[in-house]
């Protein structure tokens, strides 16, 4: 390769085996990054992602570790440090969607949603940040959602978790900007795959009515923005949330 | 940059500036040779001159303060192969014979620093001022701007030290006021730095006036030291403490030999209830040390005092006057004692100053004495590396040759680790303060954020890194609890996070340096309203610079010149 936005960089993408995570891995790899991704459940999905990426010429490794497993994350970062080098790019993507109204929401639904999205981002970032501070370089991209930015018909716990990631982004950007680390966030609207896949048709239709581009987005369209934020081309955008929604 | 927790309050057109050193110059008006104050204003290097004939003058001698400092430090590099003395700079010292102010060449000789003086009346003399030229020269890199008090007592008329009290050419406010409340003492110490006559105690109303004057001049004082004589011999000592207990005074430190504490538990309990801190003189652990320094064996009395202090958990500073060949082999032992219990908050080493009723006539060789680097070296040797030479740094808010310090962070297992092992103090000089608390300035906050992130990032490389992170987290939790702390509680909580070791070198007729006096921040407030920098007072006013009955300087004024309790 050569001439890519992320040539020579090592990117860690959480939840990279499927959906938007896999798309981000593909785009970052296309832009010259070496990829390490985490996954929590399906070995088959992870193997498929690795195969797909390798077929495209990427250097990739898959790691089965939960974003809530603090020792596991520490081990992962140390292992990568030895085998692949310092992590330059972190994409906090791991998450899931769940359609459930507040009236039926169980406490464990709430905890699981908040833990995976918010605590997972915190634990992963804390594990990776040490190296970034030491190296005085880093790119952290958090994957939020339009539901965390605008008033939408979305599950309360999901919207809360995604809104929290904006706060996480802004505060962390302030805290570590002095070390050459940028922290940004993307807020995709409804995409054709991933967590949007199982949305009720009425929600999808309502979205299309309000979207200036009259279509839902693609995983790749959101991933392209991540690649820019992860690159040195973006040297001054920091603490920002980039909405990728076709103008809703 | 400002000192300690105070904001700069500039009153004069030549300020704000950073005082750096003294240099030889000439008055731009009349050409008379005169010593100038080198200050940095913005980035300019300016010589401030007070000419008795022409008044205040100034001359800009450079446009790049950082380059000036580097060139100044380079003057301290001894040319390879040089035999003999290397001239580093000049200053003004005193003739040890007649106490006249004389020019001193500051020279480096075999790795140490000496003053060479030549008095027209008494002839030449020499004095060792630092056992480590490297430390001495590097200390200048730590110079930091002082803070003006709210009010100066005097305007400059004749220049330093004649107008003292302090005059508005003084370069630092009062960090530590030391109020001498009595000249009675139950010891006659061969190294006594003051001049006791067992004749008078301060009146309550006079003390009240002193405290009021301090608050007027300073606004707030983090500490106020009550000293003497032996202050516990004052018949109304608890009433004096009550007077000083006010919101503007952070803490009261009672400087004592501990004899009364050991004998009078009820009194110690009253001190505890009054919230007083103890400054306990403890110069050694064997009869011969006490006899040589304090005049008699005090082992039993010191043991008794330490027992009461431990029982009541009185917050305590240990004060160890270090004398070469007498007690310098017990430096490690006092450090071990200091580290052994949480109620010992700080340890203050004072290289002996040969001034005062006892000290002025104490047998000494001014060319072979202990100085700050010598104490640090012994601390390293005698603690098996618990403390290292590199753990200590000059304190920037005083003159950097006056005080050296290290902080020790308290870890969860009760042990401690010097801050210098995980903080680059050359980079974060703003964190080097005489204060127990750090002011919430943007500069300090920035420095602390950097330190925390640095330890976080390098925790596997830093000695006891993960434990340090745990301790830092504990400190944050305790210092910034959900319910805000009162000012006094905040100080007490801060004190529990770390211990501090200070080395403060008071001056005498041999190593007196007018440049250091210029930025002195340990002051003796007087009953006539003057606030006197300690070493200037000892040299020119107390009347004991060479022992009892030393003639005062012409401008000298004795302590206790107003009504007192007889």
C-alpha cells in the first residue's frame, strides 16, 4: 500500500467482527492501518472478518475479549505492544441495539446497555491511553448515534448511552489534548446494516421522511468519516461529534 | 509566576519582576560602583540600583532572560585543568571580625563554594558556603518571582539591609512569621541562635498588635511560629495561642525544646485541644550530642516529649540542627524516626548557624562546616538509599540557596516515596513550595494533571508506580470530598497525604549573603511593627552575631523595645 490516510498506524477497533465495526476495520485497512479488533461472542463472525480483511491485503488480528474485561483489555494492549507495536488509533465501537420501551425495560437491560457502550469505552480507552500519553500521539474515535444527539424515537437506554459517549468524548478531549491525542465522535443516523437492521419499519420510514438525502446511509459512509478522524489529515478537529445522517 | 498561595500585588513600576541575583554595576547617574539587583521583567534583564545620591535607577542589560540564566549558570562551570579558585560571581557578605558589609568573591574550589572577603579593617577571610558547587550553581535555575505583601513597613532610603522592616525593595513576603514571645529559657544551648536574658515575656496586648499587623501586611498566613526563648515558659502561652487562633492564620507552630511537654501532659493536652502544631527541637539521640549542642544530656526529656506527642498524636515538625562532627552521624536516625509515625508531618534540618548568644561563640572552622548538600549526602548514606541526593531540590520561593526540600508521598502500606522519583521538578518548579497546600491556580492544576498522566503512562517504569497511582487517587478523594472542607480541614487533609523534609540554612557572619537576605521569607515580626527578615535581624539587630554583647549595627534596633511582662 502507501498513500493511505493511516499508513503504518496500528488501529484497535472494539466490536470489529460485524456491522459497522467490521466496516471500519475494512476502511482503516484500506487506508494503510494494521488492524486489531475485539469481539465478544461469535468466533465464526470474527474468522469471517479476518478472512475478508486478509483477502483485501490487510494485516489483521482478532481478539476475543469483552470491553468490560479490564484485565483482559490490559493483557490485549500489552500483547499488541509486544507483537504489533503501539496502538495509534482506538475506535470505541462495541455496542448493541435493543428495541424496548421504558415501561418494559428491566434494570439489567439498562445496566447492560450502559455498561457495554459507556463503561466499555472507558475501560478500553484507559487501557490504551497509557501508551498514547507516553507517545504523545493518539486518535480516539467513539461511535455514538444520532439518537444521542437529537430527539428521536429510540430506546431510552440506548439514547442515554450514546449521549454519554458525547460527554465522554468532549471531556476526554479536554483532558488529553495536550498530549497530541484527539478524541472525536461520530453520530451516524440509520444505516443499512448493523444495529439499525432490526428497526421497526415505521421508524425507518419516519427517518426517511425527515432525511434530506431521502435514503439511509451505508456502513462504509460512516466508516469513511472514522478513517478521516483517525488520520493525520485531521489534526485540529478535537472533541467534536460528527453527525453522519444525510441531514435529518 | 508567584510564590506560595498568594497573588501578586504589584505596587511599583519596576514590578512585577523575578529577582535573580546580585551583580556588580555602577550607578547610571553618578557612576559610583554599586551592587545591582538583577531582575527579569517580561523577558528583559534589568539591573535595579539604589544609589543613595541619585535614588532608584535601572538599566536594561539584556533582552532574553532565559539566555541570561544559561550564561550565568555557565559561569559556574570550572575550566578543565584549572588549578586554584574559579570565580563564579560576586555578592555582599559581612566581615566576620567587625561585621561590616564587604564584597565577597564567590569562588569554586575543589567542587565546593567559598566566599573570599577582604575587610579594610580586619583583613582577608574565607568561608565555606556550599559543599557542592554543582548544587549551588544549579540552584539559581530555580529562581522564581516573589510575592509582595499587602503592605511594606518602610520605603527604601539607604538600601538593604539598612531600611529593613521590611522595605519595599524586599523581594518576598512573609511566608513564615516567627514571633519571639519570651527571652526566658530553661536551657542554655551552646548553639543558641538568639540572645536570652531571662528578663521578659511579651504582653498579650503587644502580641495581639503583632498578629494584627501581620494580618494587615499579609492578609493571611499559612503558618505562624511562636518561638522564644522557650515559649512554653511564657506564663500566658495558651492565651497567646488563643490570640493567634483566627481565620487568617492557618496553623500555629509552637517551637519548643519539649521539656515542658514531657513533664506536663495536661499542658500538652491543652495544646492538642487548641489545634497547635509542635516544632520539636531534636538534634540527636545520645547524651554527648545533647551536651555539646544543648548544654546537657536531654535524652530522658526528649524521650518523654516524644512519648506525649505520640500518645496525643500531636502534629509535629522535628527540627534538627546539624553540626559537623557532633551530630551529623545521627541524621539517618532522625529521618527513620520521622518516617516511623504519621504525626510527624515534617522534618527541618538546619545546618548550624554560628550566630546568637551561644552560636556566635561556638567553636567553629568556617571553612569546614556542614551545609545543605552535606546533610543531603549524609541522608542518603545513612538511610540506605531511602532518600537520595537527587530527591532534593532548592525551594524557589525563598532564595534558592536558603532552603532545599523533598516531599514524600504516603503510600497505602505506610511507607513513603519521594516525589522526585515520579515528578520532574526541574520541569514543574511550580510544585516546589513551602506550603502544605497547593493553590488552585491554572499553572498548578496544569502541572498536577501532567504529573498524574505521566505516572499513569509510565507506571511500569516508575519505581512503585501502581502504588503511587493508588495514593494519588486517595489524595484526590480526601482533598476534594463531596462535602467541601473548611480551610483548616483542607490544610490538615493535605498534610496527611505527604511528609516534607526541609533544609534551611540560616546565615551567620561567615556565610552571610545580602542577595539571600533580599529574598528572605522567614521573618521575625517585632513589637514596634517591623517585620524583620530572620538572618538580617540576627546579624545586625539582635546584638549577638558574635555571641553575647556583640555591638549592634548603627541602624540596629533590639527586640522587645516596648512594654513587656517582666
